[in-house]
């Protein structure tokens, strides 16, 4: 691409209804501009957005209000803002639309799974439609969901054209994405990479004062770029750093630094009391939302339900264990959604062998306290449980697997076999020290501190973020 243009970074604001989350990016933009680099913010038009079906009617008015408020915030800060809604687009002149036109309206997933953008949109569509899993190619959809898929395919095709147009126009050295999870950001990442533009990815985490900022590695892909890889030299943790880690985790376990709300630990709920006196060893299954990309794109585990039912079958054979299934509090996006997993579990023939915890009835940290082992597909809560020096079985492609502190399911291994290995896991003398070293590196090196509230950046975070942009060096 032509690099004769002024040094420019494009910032994609792709989730306009969470203005509080825009604040940290505004501060990052100011930081980059302070180094003499122009920042241009691209503000989404929400077509289609994974959130708009979750808003109270009339959704269109609410979305417009959110976008107007976010636009005002960005412009008040002096940023150059390009609303994507202002970019003219002629679908009849875009050859990419031919893929969509060729699709014959149907309720069969196979009609859509062959589209080149299906893999890009399927995670977002899963969230939008509140599916418990991505349907396989032979599954039938209702007409509403089929229409939703066509709507997202059409929007994704339009975004491909828009991003190619804007990236060619502004010739940025870097594109900073709001996150790398949903389809709009993924399209922007693909287009930027195809044009030789560096991409900086962002992702939230389980802690309220930490974010992930990483350069995109084209060979590794988005998930690989965000993976935690602890260098060998960091496995020796000095006592001072150990004290810092312990202090941080105490705040976490007290429920004071969480991105997702947790009830006050220590609340003597009936469920917790029964588990405490049941006389059995507790295994804790840490669930996650069904639209997690590790599930929608992971061939190791097809759904949360599959993993849960397999875990139940394992602990059915161990009378000295009781399984607690902690469903993710954010798994249900709408009150009207039929919670099929909870219904399935309530009718399970071995229901006395396990306890299901939903919503906010019990603090997850209280469950961690009484558990002797954990099982998860890829939840970050698995790392938090590790902080209590308890073995954690990882069934899927968790970003933290492979660092020698989790019991990782092998590619050709069954779910049951991996969990059995966890039951009989015997930690060696250095297990606790290795866990502490990995957790310290994750929290204080891999993650970037951003203050809650106004999203301001500590000096160390500012330096770390600027280091991702070659244009400011």
C-alpha cells in the first residue's frame, strides 16, 4: 500500500451501545495522537449488530440514541470520526453479493454453511439467535433464524466492501479493533491483513481492571494471537512478586474486581450449605456462554451441553464425588429464551449426582473454595480456580492451555478420559510454584491494566500499548 500518507491509525468502534467500553479506546486514541499520529475512528452503524435483538423495543430508536451519544463523545474528544452509515454502497455493483444471490432461501443450514462468510458470522449469529450450539449442516432452522443468517451474510458482504474502501483511502499503518470476537471485527481484520496493514487486537477478560492488547499474527489467527505463552524464564517467581499476586487474587476472590457481577462471597445460601455438608468431594464444572468462539470454532467440543453430559457420566461412577455445574451467569441473553440445557439437566436420570448453579444464587468463588478440582472447556474462571492451587481439566482450546499447569485434553482423547485424569491427578512438589508463576505472568505481563470508571491508562500500560504500534517508534 502507499505509505506516503500521514501516519494514520484506524480505530474500529464496533459496539456502540456500551459507551463505558468506548472510554478506554478514547484514551488509547489520545495517547497515539500525542505521538504525532493521526487517529481516525470508524463508528459502526450496527448493521447487523449481535446486540440489537436484546434491547427493549423500539430497538432502532435505542440503537440510534446510543450511536449518537458515542459519536458525540468521540467528537468532543477531538477525534476524526467516520460513521460507517455515511459510506455509500451499491450492492448491485458488488460482485461479492453474487454468493448471496445464489443461495436459495431454505431452512437447511447447508444452504448457508457453503457461503465463504459463514465461518465469519456463525459466532455472532449464534449469539443473536440464542442457539445452544451452532447447527450442523443437516440441521433445520426456523424461518426467522434462516432470515437472520441471510441478513448477517448481506451485512458482512457490505462490510467487506466498506473496510476495503476505507483502508485503501486512509492507508493506515495499523488498525485497532474493539475486540476480535464478532463478525464485524473479524472482517476488518481479514481485510487489513490482506492489504498488509498491521492489526492490534483487543479483548476483555474476567478482571474489571485488565484488558488484552495483542498484535495479530496472521499465521496464528485471532485466537492464536491472544494465546498465553509463558516464557521459561518467568517460571521462577520472586517472593515480592508472589506477595503482589496473592494481594491481587484476594481482591478477586472477595468479588471486588470482576467484570461480571458476582454476589458477595460468604453468603450462606441453601445451595452452598447443602454442598458444604454433603460429605463428598466437590468437582466444579465451570461453564461458559454457548457463543464463545472457542466453542463455535473448536472441533474438540461441539457445545457446553456435550461437555456437561459427559462430565456427569464420569462422576456417576465415583460415589465419593459430587459434581457442581456452574452455568455461566451471562449464558442467557433474553428472558424469553427457552433454557434447554437447564431443562435437560433437571430431567436427567442421575440428577441426585450433581447440582446445577445458575445466575447469581451463589458466588462462583465460594464454589471454588469448596471444590477440590475443576473442569472447563475454556473458561477464564479455570485460571482463577488454579489460583487456589487446585487441578483444572481443560477440555477445549483454552488460551491458557499448554503452559504445564492444567490437565489438557489431548486432540484424540475423549472428554471422559481427560476428566478421569483430573480425578487421579497427583500434583508434584513444584505444582503450586508453577501455577503462581503462570498466573503472575498472565495478570501482570499478558494483560494490560486500565483503570475502572474513566478507563484511564497507567504509565506502564501506555508504554506497553504504544509498543504495539510501530508508527509511533
